[in-house]
């Protein structure tokens, strides 16, 4: 594995309280949480081994037919490695909802 510093698999950030984060965003704080790309970048650099200057690209955004939750996929080019970061909106759906990272998968 050429990029061992990157955390892959299911992501659970200790102490991440989705309702509290949503309330903070509703008050105008941490507005980067409203963008799946910025969330992948911020959470990725703080917790997952990515860098701010990696290349982050939105691949798709969709509503899951079963759960009704909005999901997004962000492609991250980190050094010679490429990853798919999967995110979803756990509290509010749509433009006012926060995004959280669900998983990271390396693609070849």
C-alpha cells in the first residue's frame, strides 16, 4: 500500500455529535460542513491522513431511495493514491444539512 498514512474503511470520529454539529452550523459556525468536498478536506486532513493540498473532486451526490438520506462521493488524489470518500447528511437533508464522512476506500 503506497499511502499507509491514509485511514481507510468505515469512519467514526470519536466525540462527533451530529446534532451538536448541525446546531453549530445553524448558528453560522463551521459552514464548511455544508459542502461535501470541504467536509472531506477538513475531516480528511484532521483525522484521515489527507492533506489540504490534495485534489478533491465531487463525483456524485444522490438521495438513497431506502433511507431517504442524501449521500455524496468525493474523489481524493493523495500523492500517487486515489480514494473515494463517501459522505452522508445525518440530520437535515439538502442545502442546510451537514455532511459527515462515512467511509474511505482506495481505488486502483
